C-alpha cells in the first residue's frame, strides 16, 4: 500500500534511526515517552552553542544581543506553532514544570480554599495530578476526578455532575498518554466556563500529532514538552490567556523577572518574563524552535493522515492477536497512534524485553499513570507509540513480535506466524 506521505525522506532526517539493536534495525515505538531528534534540531542547538552562546537579556556585547534575538525569535516561532502571541508563551523545563508553575502560582495567589474543588480526570499523567493534590492539601480544597469508562472515554455525564459552583479549576489531558484518545476539550471547556472555573490543558501528547490552536480551543492555560515534539530535553512551554497570566503571581523568583528590587520587596516584569526566573534554557529554546520549523516544513495534513493509518494498523493488529487486552479500545474517538496493552499471562517488563530482542523499543510500566492502571485492574502495561517517521512495515514488525510473546513465554497458544 502506498503511503500518502514520503516517510523515507522524513526518516533520513533522524540519524538515530540508522541504529541497530543486536543486528536488527531499531523500531522506535517509544515516541510517547520522548521523541527522536531530527538533524535540524541537533544542528540548531550545536550551532547556537558554537556561534552565539551567551547570557540573554543582560549583556551589552554583540554575542549577548545575538543570543537574545535568537531566544526571543524562538518564542515567536513556538508561540505561532500553537496559534498564540509570544508574550503568552512562558518557557518552562517541560510540561511538569509548567503544571507545577500553574498549581503553585494559584496557591500563592490564594485563589483556592476550603470548600473549593479542583477537577481532574482519572486518566492523568502524574504530572497533572500530583501538583493538584499538593495544592488541595495546602489549601483545603477538594480534589475530584472525572471517571474513565471501560472503553477509555471520559464519563462526560459524571463530568457534568462534578463540575459545579465549587469548581475553581478543571485540568485535563488533551490526549491521555496511556489511552491515546483525544478528549472532548470543547465540552469540558463549556462545562468549566459555565461555572467560571479555570481550565488547564495538558497538551503533552497532542502537540506532536495534532494541529493546536490554543487560543481557539477555549482553555485558559496549556502546557507541553519540547522533548516530545522532536525538540531537546529541558524545555517546554506554558501558554496562557493574557488576562489569566496577568493575574498570576510568579511561582519561582530571582533574577531576570524583576523591574526593581529593594532589600524589602521586588516589582515584577509582566508575563512571560515574570514566570522565567533565573538563567533560561536558551540553546534548548532555539533548538525547540528548530523542531517546530522542521515539523512545519512538512505537509502536516499528510503527516496526520499517515499517523492515522499507523494508528489503525497498530490497534487492529493488536486486536487480532490472542491474549492481548487493549487499554482504551474504542472506535468512537479521535486518536493518536499510541496504544497501551496487556498481554495475558506475561508481565509487561518481560514483553518489553522480548520486543527489544526483536529490535522493537516500547515503554513498559505504569507510564506515570498509576490510578488509570488501577482503574483497569493492572499495575503495568506495554505502550507502543508511533511518530511521523514510523512506517507501516515497522508496525508490522512490532505486531509480529507481539504475536510471538505468549508462545515464547509458554503461555496460551502462540499465534506467531498468524500475521502475514
Ligand atoms: N503529561 C503527559 C500526558 C505526558 O505524557 C507527560 C510525559 O510523559 C507529561 C505530562 C510530563 O512531561 P515532562 O516529563 O516532559 O515534563
């Protein structure tokens, strides 16, 4: 079958895809954990460090001016990528940093107290759960969750009941990092807005795969990580509406975020600098902008069609293998090419090692989503997640390997060879 997308050309941009694992080609299906980096990103970071490296916003010399320009240009590029204005985009260390900033800042602002409620979902990554647990514990607010149904969809009837006049914050993932299901952002925003609650979107898993227009999405605040979107580690972004950012106090304080400081007090810069205390991840910001430009250099509609094809092939292939249980098995939702599953009678870690022996890299464990695994009666699962560079052949290699797992471990009847 011909793909509507030149995946070979895309692959040629990723040096790591030439890697072999025990003499077999690497099949990297762990992009949900961290993406691989195209040469443009590696080059951008190295070139910055080789030619422009300097402290930003504070030097009088030429290098400092160049570095500052590159750093702020990166902000413009990444903001555009999510449909936003640069002053609405705060650099963070990643999604975790962004979510802690939001929860911590709301706490400092005294925006929550006894009787208030924070609503999250049962499908949170711990990064969008624990900061809210901490905030609830410190303020006396109550943390509630929207349950996940058996098919992985959010229980929107429960959501409508839960989100009420006590709700101050509704925080949810755009796409669960376990279920791969795109959540109904507009419906949740409508519920939250109806009661005047702030909405916080964890766009970590959607940013690499879906077109994002954060201002149009209706949410108030959103976060994503650079390293999942073909960019470097140590950088992410927090986006917020002007009036929402304006009303938040800084979470971290120190250098670079002030106008005047006396021994007793400090005046702060407006957003985004108000939230960017200390030395920033400058080369990482420049490289993240390169990642976004690299991604934007492709026909993204075609890329998404390609990934949708991979998603169907992966999920239907897994469904056809005996002894496989999919988490979030529904055709009723939009999805990304990420699928977690359990193999009957074989521990996820053993599955991971077996797949690795075939050159296939997947994630195993609870994927930082213990409550969601508990909801499905599991402590661990295997997760395969594709990227723009994944091929149909790689999905088939993965499926063939999964077909052989139970036979290898002497559990049930092997379906190895059942797939053509
Ligand atoms: N939210 C989701 C849905 C994720 O998948 C992840 C990472 O796996 C995070 C948050 C945390 O991202 P980071 O570790 O880059 O801060």
